[in-house]
């Protein structure tokens, strides 16, 4: 007997089994396939543009050669050697498949006719789905241009008009129509007038790549129509196949949800039950991001798991024989996965549910890492580009963590003392129920904590938020979501047949969703419930998950637990070094003009580590401006903004400030004396801005001409304009004009300066500068010839300035001897000053017109 009272032989056997490596062949294959996809994605520059179009055939030929090597080794009965060419074949085949999906498109791909700047087009297309309604964004004083309701769908292009002739065209395209597009269903043939464009690549480091996201789904273009009348139905679909039936079922289910749940909760119910998130506002989804519960807003693996677990619980009552019950569960899960649109997490959950049912059918163990690898292979076979998406990554990580903790729990049960189990079973039923309830809560919290820790590095890397409140509220969220989902399932299945039952289920679903919204809102309001942070570097995240997955799969066979824990601690210290070093003192002064569209944001980084922003806003949605600027700051490792200078009261120069105040620690906000004065309506943009600054507890300081701000010992900000009482004219005329000096170099930032403030500035002695931010986004009303002669810049940056209206201004500055860079073409424009020398760099190498993806077929 050992110290625990167990036979020594039994304990030794358990330790041996725990340390022994388990046979997980599909895990190794999944790693090989993932490696092939990564190799193809990032080997284009190594192979070269000349050979890159032939890479598809090259990968397949190498894969065939590897299979031949495997066959020869297998015939020679050299099994250990045969494994390697077989894995190489899987890697090369995956690289070839990814290359075909990512790079090879039809010769008639419509992207060949499209540019980054939208242009009028008339196309023939076939609708792939019924249009989804996208509600108008809520009106806010921080949005300069109000949004409207839209309809959105994916179409399969057939032709494009060139003058009076039609040219063949192909490719998937996202169609967005202002207003409600009615009467269009899957398979309908359409003629569409609209503005055709290709999504732009990221204009700033750290920004989300919408172009790559669309390309992963083979959608290279977008088409926007100004009214439903621009879309004409040319013919109805005669197809009555599976896609048409599924589209009809989805449409009817969404209509049933709207009628039974009510307008207030319809968008949330459609998102949870059917995966249709288009009905949710942006401000409705942000609380779920901040509380770490965003997964409930999509039909994810959680939804499928709730459905399968509920069905299994019902079947255990004895309504059906065991095998027939498993068959019913597999059929219902597969049908629901098709109805809710088979996104990667849904496919993963459906495959695992089916494998679990098959295992139960034949009396084998259910879900393990081998099953998870099988679902990963199926997901990557459908779309290999999903390997690089955050949603599938988080889904598989969460399930892997649950499988690991499930294995650990099963080992604990196997090691439990039979005498202790007998004593527990003999206790009174209230004690047993209380014990079961406490055990259930313990394991629920344990699973939540393990999943949260597992996903944390990737969440911080992708979304820069740490949701501490996600752990304590998760049990309540689970209970409410289960209630909402099951009442919603019964509403959809039974509501059309028995309306009173459907109305009752709809009321329960609506009530549950109300509780969910209240719970999430409460979690968001907690002072320490979440915080924002720069993410770790990509190689650290990759190394962390490779080590974590290896430890989960092979356990003690990989290394003793103490060595695994020591390695984890060392790796965490390694990961902390880059963010800390990025935020420390810099080599020199850096001035970056962030690309925010028609707007402005200039990031000034002092050599001693301080950061000052000059303006922070854009003409469009404030959420876009906030995310763009915050992503750039996080990319730079910036966690604190020492000061924000707002040039004037135009919304496109400050509407990102309230969002930045929530994400960063801000030292002070500097404004002119005219910023919050003037004749305005109560509750307008400046009032909203002032209230946000006060709520954040940040001081507001007024500055005017003659003031000087010292940012460390080597950076000085001189205020050239406006005077204390301002000048007659608009807010533009009273823009704060800032002269930045460091290391003998000068940067001039005039905001939207125009007459009569422009003449007031130019009445002073000329200010010779190295870099000039073109006044008013390159407007001709800012006297480009006169201002260029007064400031004599070497470089001129136009923030925004896309289109033909700025070309004369560009020509004027170039004739004055300056080089001009537009953020709409070059993305972020950065100037670095070290030891008096200035270097200029842009995020995009040069403005370019896309000629189509590589490897035209």
C-alpha cells in the first residue's frame, strides 16, 4: 500500500499510462497540413513572381513524388521510414490546395476590371442568398455623415457591360444596396447598376485586412448601389436544389423570429439562433467583446453543443433505442449546421458531435484530440484560408482546452477510491444533490478558467482586450443562453405548426435575451472588468500555442510537469520583453501621419518615450477612426498618450477621442479657447467630446499663439495660431497651428487652416519647415501656392485627399520643390529624425492599380 491507501502496483500502472504517449495519428497529419498551408501563403516572395504561377503544379508534382517514396518504403516494409514521405505528401497537397484557393482565379474574374477607387459598373449576376437587412447606424453627433439602412448579399457575377457590349465576367462579389431590397431570393438573375471597387489593403500597420478576409472567401470585389431600383430581377430561379431549400428555410425562420420574439430582441435572437449578425448595431456587439462573451452572438460550436447535449439528454429518458437516438442526433445536428450556414466553428462542432455519436454507437470513447484533428482537416479541406482567421483559431483552442480538462477529469475518476464512492452514495439525497450541484459549479468554473487562459494570448494579440469579467459571469451566461436557445429552437420547429406554443416559446426567448443583455451590460460597467493592452508579437503567440498543444496532447511524455511549468514561465518573460522595450525610450523623434481617410491623426513620439496626438478623427464612423488609430498605437507598443491636441471643432478631427480615452491612459487634452464656444445646439459634437473627457477624468487645457509645450528635453511644440480671442470666421480659420521642433528639424501641423486665419499666420515671418501637413486635407481654399512659398517644405503630407480634386494641389506643392505623399495612396507616412537626419517611410511602397490576383488561369 502507498501513502494514499492504494495498492502500489495500481498507482504505478496509472502513472505509466499517464506518461505514455497516446496514439494520435490525425493530430500529426493536421499539423503537416497546416504547415503546408503556411508554407504556400508565405513562400511567394522566396519563390519569385516568375515561378509563382507554376507553384500549383510544382506542389502537386512534389506531393506525387512523396507518395511514390511512401509506396516504395511501404513495399520494403520500412514502416518507420514510410511515415515521413506520407506526411510530406500531406504537406505538399495542402500547399497546392491553398494555392488554388488563394491565387488561382478565372480569366474572366471581374476584379480585373476593378480598382481601389469605386467606378460605375453595370453587371449581370445571380443571387446566392436572400438579402440580409443591415440596420442604419444609430445617429450620434460624432458621425459627420448619417448612415442609412442597407441590404447585403453575395452574388455570382456573369457579365459586365463595356459601353453597349457585354463582356463575360466571373467571381463572387458582395452587393450592398441602400434601402430594403425586396423580392430577391437565391438563384434569381439580376442586373445591377452600382459602384464597383476592390477592397483596399490595410493602410496602417496593425489594421484589420478586409481585402484578405474577402479573398479567403474568393470575394475580390464589392458593388454598392444607391437604391433598390438599381437592382432589377431579370429572371427567377428554376432550381429547387438544396441551396434553394436552405435559403427558403432560413428566410422563413428569420421572419418567424422577428414576429415571435419582437423587434427589440429580433436581431440578437437571429444572431444566436441562425448566425445572422447583420441585424445588430455596432454598439450592441461591443459590450460582448468587452465582457469576453462575443461567441454567443454567432452560431458557434457552443450552439451546436447545446443542441446535441440537449437532444442526448432527451434521448436518455428512453424515448428511442440508443442507436436510433444517436442517428436522430446526427441528423438534427447536420440539418442545423446547414441551416445556420456552415461556418468553420459550426462545421467543427458538427463533426465532433457526429464522431461522438458514432463512438457511442460502436461503444468506443467519444471526443479526443484525434477527433478534433479530424474536424480540423475537414474545415481546412473546405477552405484552407480559415487557418489564418481568429474565429476558427479560438474555436479549436477552446475545444482543445475542454478535451484536455475532460481527460484530466476522467483520470481522476478512474483513480478514485471505491470506498469513498460507496460512502458518498450512501449519504441522504439532499446531501448528494448539494454535492452534485457544487461539483457542477466547480467544473463549470474550472472549464471557464482553462478556456479563458488558453485563449488569452490570441485574444490580446487579435483584439487587444483582456476581459477579466468573463470568468465570473460565464456560468450565468451559459444558463441564460441555454434557455434562450432551447426556447428559440422550439419556437422555430413548432411555432409554424402550433402558433400558441410558438408565441410562448418566443416570449421565453425574448425574456432570456433581455436577461442576457442586462447581464452583459452589468459586466461591462464593472470598473475593473476589462482593460486594453498592446498584443504580444506574433512569433511569441505561435510558440506559446505550439508548446501548449504539444503539452495537452502528449502530456508527461513530452516532459515532466515541473519542466513544462518552468518553460512556460520563461516563455512568458520572453513575451513581456518586446512590449516593454517598444514602450521605452526611442532612438529618435518619430512623426507618423496615420491614414484615417478624410480626417487627421498625427502621432508624435518623443525620444524619451512620450507620445502626443495631433487630432484624432475621421469623416465616417467614429468606431472606425477609433479602431484604426488604436490599432496603430498598439502596434507601436504605446499604452499611454501624454497629450491630445485637437485643432478645431470639426468632427473629423476629434470623433475618435472618446474611444481612445476608454482604451488608453491620457495625460491631458489641449484645445483652443474657441473649441467649445460659439453658437451650437445642446448635445452636439463638442458637448459630447467635453463630457467624454470629463468622464475619463482627463484635464482640458487651453492653448493659443505664443504658448510652448515641452515634451521631454528634445521635443518642443510651438503654438503659432490662433490668438487668445481667435479670428472672425469658421472653426477652420481658428485651427490650432502647431510647429514641432526636434533635433533641428521642423514639422508644421496647421489643421484645416483657411482664411482669414491663414492670412493671420502668413503675416508672421516665414516658417521654413521640413514636413508640412497640407491644410484642410489639401483643399484649394487653403492657398497652396502662398502657403508653400511661406513654409517652403521639403515634404508635404495630404491626410486623405483621394480623387481628382487634389491633383492641382499636389502639382502646386511639387512645383514649389516639395515631395508629396497622400495617406490614401501610401497609408501611414512616417518621418524619423535621429542626430539631425530625417528619414521618410510609408506603409505601402507606392500607389498602385491592382491588375488582378497572381496566377490568372
